[in-house]
C-alpha cells in the first residue's frame, strides 16, 4: 500500500520500495533475495501461492521469516464465537469491533502441520518454529481501539505536527505498563491465563 510505503520510506532503512499486490506474482526475478520477512501472508487470497512465490525469489540456502495464524486464532475471537457462529442479533455490535478483520484474515488460520505441509510442497523446510500470543493477549487485542479509531484519527489530525513525537512517546509508555506484565505472565506460564490452549500465532523460520 502506498501509505505504508510512505511511512516505511521515512525510516530511512530501505534501499528500494515498490508498490504491489501480493495476491499477484511478485515483481522480482528468481533467487533475488537471501532473506524474506512477511506478516501478511494470511491476509491474502491464496497463502499457498504466496509461499510458492516467496520460495521462488529466495536463493538456495536463503531464509524466510513468516508470521502465520494458528487454528486457535478463530476460537479466541469474540466476533467469531459470539456472532459469526451464533448469528445472534444481540451480538451484531461486534461487527464494529471486528471491522472486517475476521473476514480478511482469520479464515486463513491453520495448524502447524498444515503450514509445514505448504512449505514442504514449495521446497522449504522449517528451521525454527515458535508459538506466541496467548488467548488473553489476543482477546485484549481483539477489543483494541478499532471502534474508536475514526474519532482518534480526527483528534490526531488536530494536533500540531511538532507535538507528535512527545505524544507518541507518552502513548507507548502508557501501553508498556500494561503489555510488559502480560508478556511476563505469558512467558512464565507458556500460554498466559489459558495454559491449556495453543497460542494463536506461529513464527516460522524456513529455509530453501
């Protein structure tokens, strides 16, 4: 997306930025990259086709780091469990909470075995796998600020640009006070308050 590339360009970390639609073949030659990172594969129409393209542009011995939803992710979604599955109109207000996320990406959630099968089909082997994001953390994320975002954006646009950095630092510090203890709990127990539930996301390092 152009707006995301514009933000990325402001970081000064990238030699080249390209607008593209990853639902289509990547606009790079075979074996172009030694490493690839993506946390959007599950947003796309056909994850298998995208993984095939990632394998194509990787050099032999190259690595890809991919963030992918586990099969538990849909189970942790308030919107999915309380409204999509029940069709109960009393829960229709959760559509404002979800804001299209379930329709866009949770449908792509898969078990570790299913993701590994896709990798192997494309000539990739798993070097490292880590599960993360407990049910507790996902449900906090699920609530999030989506319903408030349009109003918050209007507030942000009213703030003088020179005040942005200080406000952002204050925002991050406020969030850190809540998130760091949650992450410590998750690390200690394995899966937060629900230690019997598989975490909601996979982090794979795969090699060509």
